[in-house]
C-alpha cells in the first residue's frame, strides 16, 4: 500500500494520525484499516491522554471522538485549536444538527457520524489534508505573515472592497468599518468568494466547491456554521445580518450598499 502523500512535501513518510477513541473494538478495527491505507496511527483512549499524545507526537491530523472519558472531545478540540490549526475531524455516534454545529463551532474541520464506512472516512481525511497549507502541516500552526519585497514586474494584488469591508488576499487582511478583523483561513476564503461576487447570489454548492474543494464529501451544515461564525465577526448585528444575506433555497449574497 502506497502511503498517503507526505503533507510537508518532504518525502513519502506516512501521515501521522492521532486517534482519540475509547471503544476498544472500534479502535482495533480502525487502526488496522488506517494502517492498511498507509497511515501511521497513535491511539489515545481518553481526553487527557489525547492532549498528552498531541504534544508528544505532533500529528498531521486528529480523529476525535466526541464522547471521551476524563475530558470530552469538544474540550479536547477547543484546547488543540487554541494553539494549533492542525486538521481535526470529529467522530460521533450522534448525528443531530446540534452536535454537528457544536463540533464545528469549537474548531473542527469536519465531522463523521457512526456508523460510517472506512472509505468515506479516508476520503474526508485526504480532503482536509489537501486543503491544509504546507507550513501548517510542518509546524501545526499557521505562521505569521512575513513581509516580502516583490519584483518590480509583480502585478498589484487584487483588493476586494465593498462598502465598509475591505479584503486583501495577499496580506490575509480584513478591514471592517476601519478596524482589522482576524479571520481563520476558511472564513477568510468564504468572505473572499462572497465579496468577489458581491450583489449576486452565490449558490451553496459553488461556495463549498470554492472553499472546501470539488472533492468535499461532508455535510452542507459545515457551510452554514462557517457563515454564522463569519457573520459574528463582521456584522453589526449578527442576528439580523445586513452584509451576508441568506437567499432561501439558493445560497448567500454579499449585499452592495445602495447609492444615495
């Protein structure tokens, strides 16, 4: 079995996965399946052990069960996300919308509900790894921006500005009503897609393809949660969004201010 592509681009070492799961029969089957797919697996059987293993082994991806002893998967996710942007996939026996939303709200990149097929899980794992910046996979955290002197022939960057929202993709900078707003990568890409089509409806499928990739196999609730989080950062009143509006049955639209 050919190992998954090294996310650091530095060779063909197996992708290291931290599996946080306390059901022993499930652990055994999953470890065998993932190792057959070429992954290297580190197992933690409770939340506290998961955090220790994360620090000790610096995994490339975390598979995190929601229901863990000692410390819940949600708390583990919050702790990891506070210091790292490594991809996290939540695994849950529950499939209700509230569980999904909470998991994504605390920083998970995706989720799968038990029971699931190994092929589906591996597909999602490969998808989040492909979407993850190389520097993140090397260090586990997104690096600070480093100023670079561009050649004279380099074309100017495309800055998107609509109303009181200004987005500079090259600088990863977002200014809202004169104040810089820090946006996680996915929310930044989502806002970029909406601003680039300001005044027009962008369908849900188009946004998912743009931000999560054509090979995304997850639930569309992921998009809704990220829109909600983005609104909380840029709207004056997130409960009554005026910038990013929902077009029922179609998608979302970034509103262009009317000229007076």
